C-alpha cells in the first residue's frame, strides 16, 4: 500500500500540472490470494481466474481510497488482446479512454484475467509491459513510463557485474539491445527486462517515447515529467502521425462514403471530422469500426478512416444532423461518422 500511495501522490501532482495520466497496474491476483487467506498454491487457470475475480474490487477499492483524498475520480478498464485485434474493439477502447481523459478521470487499466487465459491463443498480453504499450498506442500518449526494480537497461547484469553501466538512451532496439535485455532480466514480475524492451519497441514504433526506470526512485514520475534524465530513454522511431497514417492507409477497406462539396472542403481545409449531414452516398457493406474510404462527388479520393457506424446505419442517417441520430437509430455512437482522430486526409 505504501508503494501505491507514493504512486498516487505523484499522479495527483502531475494532474495539478495539467498532465493527463493513465495507470496500468497489476495486483488483482495477489489481492485475491490475500483475501482468501493465502490458499494453497495452485497453478491451474481457473484458480487464477478466481483470484483475479476476487481481487479486482479490492485493488480498485484501494486506488479509490487513495485517489479520493486528492479529489480525483478513477475508472477501471479491463482489456484483453482479442478486444483490440478487431477494429471495432480497438475503436471502442480508444474512444472510451480518450473520453475519460477529457473528463479528468484517471483510468486504471489492467488485463482482464478472468476471461483472458493462455489456452485461448492470442487472447492475452501476458504482462503489463505489452499492455501498457498498447494503451499508450491507443491514446497517442507522449510518454510511456515502465517502472521496474532496476534503474533501467544496463550493459550487463548489475547484480553480478560491478562494472555494469546504465545505458541512458537507446536510439534503436537491435539484436545487441535485445540480448542485453535477456541477460539483465530481473527476478520480479511476469516479464522482466526482455518484455520491457519488447514493449518499448511496440510503443516507439507508434510514435511514443518510452522510459524504463526504477519504480522506488523518489518522485520518479514527476521528475521525468519535468525533463530530468532518469532510467533508460527510448525515443520514438517515427512520429505519431506517420504511425497512425501507416496503420489507417494499410487497409483493407470495406466500403466507400461519398460526400458533398461542403464536407469535402471541411476535410481538406479545416481538419474536421466527417459528419453525416455531409454524406450523400454509401457503397459496400461494412461494420462499425471498419476502415472506409471517402470520395468527393467527382470520384476523387479524399481520405480514409475508421467508421463509427455501419453501412446500414449510415444509409439511414446520411444527410441528417447529428442530434436526430437517436430518434432514427434508437442509439448513437457519437456525432461523427468518422472522427478526425481516426481519419487520414490524402
């Protein structure tokens, strides 16, 4: 609890500075084990799911008490890898996390251990390092801080080699860096240094800077946010725009939207979202969260992006103002057909 309290203090300090924070935290299984009176050790998956189910509320209750003393609301986001494989799931998670940030809520993200099990191929992240990299990618974060029991990545295992030196900056994750990460893996946690470097690769390729640092270092988060050189820095290997453009432009595209001159001008010149009032045609069949292309009335391709609505829904609401969505559909996923954050103008 002392470690959690110190972490919350730092997050609260960052919030007062106007910094938006998402916290990726484990601990549900350990909390569940403690609540059940430290039951006999079992390695089967159902028992791990039981511990996670018991411990989730305890973990969140602890965070609720700590953050409430700073008058900061919190939310829980339980994710699995399968949730984010489908574009609809990716879009839903992204929209929810961004909305929570806009409302000033600190989200506590964790893997949903109750349903994500190793027996389901591809279902799990396996460790919080890769989960944190995916969350950073979801919200276009500026910085991902991975806290561990070491000061960062070393030239050798500092527990065995007194001459080992901290590597302050890694411009490129190559075979040498991966080998060092495997050789300096620490004893704590699920992943060790190797998975932290793996997560750094994922995040930096998405335009996110990464720092691996000692979690017990005094005021580590606030000092990093202030620009102090601590731990090992992995600068992004490409800009966020390049990363997102590459992902969105890669396809496959499942349909086309045709827009009027006003909407085309808003997309080209004003960096606006695509609203239904400007849509005049829908081609192809696609589901919510799938990639579509946007054309003007003369057949010129304007943009591509993730659709907030299915083709069937858009056919019903095209040319209609957003406030009428609920009356027509009986539900709504936002006022935009394609939000500008999920749109690439060509």
